[in-house]
């Protein structure tokens, strides 16, 4: 019997957030997902918008049969007690 891993969800992907002085806003992006980013006035709002964008990106990929990349950056357990 073969089991498949569940498809990645938005929470599986690394989000990067930075301030863009040129655009006078915060930019959030998911580097594993091509062209998936969001902008907002605050970092929190940029992350909120990016969550929406990532879900839309994953949904569109699933509907079109596009391959969804595995998340490259996964949190590692520290092993410290």
C-alpha cells in the first residue's frame, strides 16, 4: 500500500517580510512560489495578505495541474530541552 504525503499548505512555506523604501511599504513574499508576494502598510498586514495570496497560488496550481513545489525551508527542532 502506498501513502502520499498531504499537499503543502500556506503554513508550510517560508514568508520573508521587508520594508521597501522605494515603494514606502512592507513586502512579504514566499520564495518557493514564483511571483507570490503581497504589499501593505504594516508587516502584519503584508503577512495577512500573503497568506491569502499563497492559498490562491496553491489553489490555482491544483486546478490547472501545475506542480506545487515542496517547501524548501522547514523549521528544525532544536532538540534542546
